[in-house]
C-alpha cells in the first residue's frame, strides 16, 4: 500500500491496540473498516458510547470527490466531514477505509470529548434510550452495547457530582 498523499510505501504500527498503516513521511494514518472506531474506543473508553458512523445517514454528511487514491483499492477517496465537525477525512466508498492526515486523530478525539459533554448533559434521556435499545439491536456485540450503556450512566453520575456537589452529597447520605 502507498500513501495517498506522498505516494510512499506505508508502514505498520499499533495505535491504541489497533494495527494501522502509516506514512513515515507525512505521518498520515490508514484505518481499515472499523479500525478508527476501535482505536477511538481504546484511546478514551469514556467515548466508546459516542460513535460517528460516516455511512449511517447519507443526508447528514457533506461529501465531495477527492484527489487522493485509496491505499487498498486504488480508487478515488471521498472527502467527508467527520460528523458535524470541521474535520475532513478521506474515506473509500468501496472498502470503507479511512485516511487521516497528521494530527486528525487527535482532533477527532477532542471533537468527540466536546460532543460527549454536550450530548450527555443536553440530550441525556435520548442518548440513554438509544444506548438501551442498542443492547438489543446492535450494531456492536451485546457485551460492548451493555458497556456503552453503563458508561453513560457512570459519566452522568460524575458530571452531576461535580456540577452539583451539595445535592450529590445529600443523595449519598440518604438511607439505602
């Protein structure tokens, strides 16, 4: 495989427990299908419940043909905004691999942390309900979906305790 940007051969490396290909010249990263989600989940376990599926709803993402070629398929990559962020990633429509330029993985993690804070506080009931139903419908394994559901409950507990310490203290002192 060759780098879509530099045209140099890609090397292999382990990124947060996931074997990925990278360009030693420009430091871009190639993630095969699902590898980006797996690396994100390993990087920050509190974000595993928050997945951005670039392929889920075609009406919600902005896509344009790119100039780069897929390292695996050798077909043109498409430029896609990562969720509703300003981060543009290159994706292959055929193999569903994702190319990230240098530092885009870090930007995605930062974006997801900000989005998780907002979603957890503003849309807590909606997200909790969605994660509950995903226990039965997927797309991840039953164990992973239950873990995602429990993470949301745990995060809400932490956020509530830090934002309302007096109320949290009163609740913790109630008889059990």
